[in-house]
């Protein structure tokens, strides 16, 4: 049983306009952390004060860090063919898709699971389904939120708790179609990105 939980921190909430400032991906194998892909990202624009208040990431922290275009291929290679998991997955996925398309780079092929609708189905009646609320409700140890690696790890632990509620053991991983059905949504993937043919520049031919 293996999957990659992922999370992003960003300068705002608008994919294609706002930028990624941190990427966190954590591979779990048989319920335990197997490997981590985690880095701050230089967004090449100032980080708004409101975003810094949420995630604690400042301009000084990201200065000189890798640019997102240098991280997309390593992230895809890290994820491999594994199932991917995020909380409110559409948000993180849309930010990554925007950059994958912009730089015409290969995307991870694995199925994407969203723990948000899964938690709503398995844990009905909560006041809200924020990741922090769910972690507190399930009494999962946590030291802070809104940093990518930490939130990816909490998301993974949330998935394991959901599986435990459904099957009786966090190690009894159901067939992937069953987990997809638990989201109440069609099977989700990153789109395949095909490099576009470049237009010939007549000046380059002279």
C-alpha cells in the first residue's frame, strides 16, 4: 500500500495569477513515511502580507530558492505511478496544472484522491471539514498548519484514519475504485501535457 500526499502554499487563491511558494509531497508505504519531497519556491513576485500571515513564508525565506519550472519534473519523478492524495485537491491541482501547462512539462499519471469529500462521507456532522478541524477531531498529533510538508503529512494520516473507519485497519487498503467512489466524484488525474510545436522565427533562419 503506497501513495503520495501533496500540498502547496501559495501567494493567493487564483491559479495562473498567484504563485506557488512551497511544495510538499510525502510518500507513504504501508502506513509509514517512506520519502519526502519538500522545498520552498521563489515565486519571483512579492508575497502579499495576507499570505505570509497564513503560512509564515516571507520574501526573505524564498529568495534564491528554486523556481517552480525546475521542480516540476523532479516532482513528477518523485510521484511516479503512485496514487496521489490532497485535501481539497482541486485547489492544489489547479495551481500545479497551470504551471505544468505553462512550462509544457510531463504530469504525474496517478489517480488523485481528495480527502475532503471522503471525510464528509465517513465523518458526518462536523462543524466544518478543514484539515485542522479533522486532525483535531481524530486526535492526530499536530504541531502547526499551513506549511506544505506538514499539511501533506496530516492529509496522509487523515486518509489512513478514513481507511481505518471503512475497513477496520489503516493497513487494509481498499481497491482504488472503492476509494474513488468514496469521494463521490469521477476518477481524477492531472491532464497529460503535450509540448506545443514552436513557431519558427525567421530571424533565426538568416
